[in-house]
C-alpha cells in the first residue's frame, strides 16, 4: 500500500473508474496514455477500504472515497485537468461481441441490406420477426431493426443473429463513474458542463428566486429591480391619472397628446437591427406613419 499512500499524498484529485470487461492489454495502454497526466491504481477493495480508514485519522476528507470502493473499480490519481484526463481514459475502447445474459451497454441496430446468408436460413429471421426477402440467392433484411435496447439483457437469439451477421455491437473500456476532488465527490457528468451551461442554470435560479420573492412579498436582492420598476410604473400611472406634473411623465403626456411623437421615438430602435442588413434593405419603402386617431398601448400603467 506504499503506492496508494504516495498517491494520496501527492495527488489532490481521484477519477473513479469501472473496469468491467477490460482486458490487461487494454489496461496497459491506458496506463501508458496517462503517463505525465495521472496514475492508474488497482487493488483489492477490502485492503483499500482498510488503508483509507487508517489515513482518515490524518486526512478526514478521504472519508468521501469510502462509498465508492466496491465492485470492479480502479482509481486514477491526477492533478491535471479532470476533463482532459477523463477523455484520455475513455478514448481507449475495443469492439466486443455480444454474450448471452450480459447487459447491453448501448443500443444495437441491425442495418437493412444483404446478409450474405443462404435462403435456407429465412426461418431463423422469421422467428425473430425480422422481415426479409431473397435477392440474387441471398437473404436481405428489408428494414433496419432495433435489436437490443440499452440496459436490456442480451438473449441467446440476439447472440446467434449477431454472430451470423458477423456484427460486434459493443465497445468495452474504462467507464468513468465519479470524481473525488479535494474531499468532494460528484458524478462524472458534471465534467460535461460548460461555462455557458453554468451561467444559464445560475440565471434560471435567480429568476425563480425573484419570482418567489415577488409572489410572497418578501424583498430580496434579485427582486429589488422588479420592485423598483413596478413602483416607478405605478407612480407614473398615478401622476397621469391625477394630472400631476413631474419631469418623468412630461414625455408620456406629449406622446399621448401627439401620437406621431411616439412613432418618432420608436424609429431609432427599429432602425438599429436593420443597420446590419444588406444595402438592398435600405431601399425598402418606408413604413406609413400611424394616423392620429390610432390608439397606442402604453402598457399596464394603471395596474
């Protein structure tokens, strides 16, 4: 366990991988690819759990690793970029045939077209409800077939058909399950999140907090701009209704008295998006000015 002690002391992050159906040759290739980026360590789970519990006396953060020490797993210790290291790990895959009773790691589709099998084997395809026809003395599948769904159990019939068609539908390799980062563990799917995704999720959370705050009448920092905006609109509505002269309603009164001014104020905003259009767009006929008697929607001024 000297190597494990050295890795725990030297590296801050651990990528937890599942190595089901991974051969020794494939594992060696991953070790070579990780040189300079990380260290792959395998061992007996009971010994690893015992050693981690002993090291928890000096480093309590290691307790977060214990729930993941089960099954056919391994640790990749690294101080580098976690996403880059994960991509190196999962890039090493090998094709594999289907085995009866195994759980399918992905969907399996059988393409339409010639199979190269003689017409005497049509009964086999009929038993699997696969439509076929005979073309030039060979069986041809008429339509693509979704043979196996992900996480379904592979049956003997599936294996027989795939073997006859010489199809190796699965790819086996390291599966990154979880990440340990300086005492914190999380799913490897978090590594797929981009800064744009985080920004969108943060803004969505802010909008929900603001909506809840406004609904229950509890002021918060995120609801304050909405409260100020609502108060400002109500003040304008009262000033207009009571004919009170304040600077903020002067422009609105002028627009209500002469609607053409409203069209003139809206013109610059409409011209801005059109600035990036082709020169031909400038030759388009000008929009007709609204007639004086036309009503204008000034918004919910009197709510």
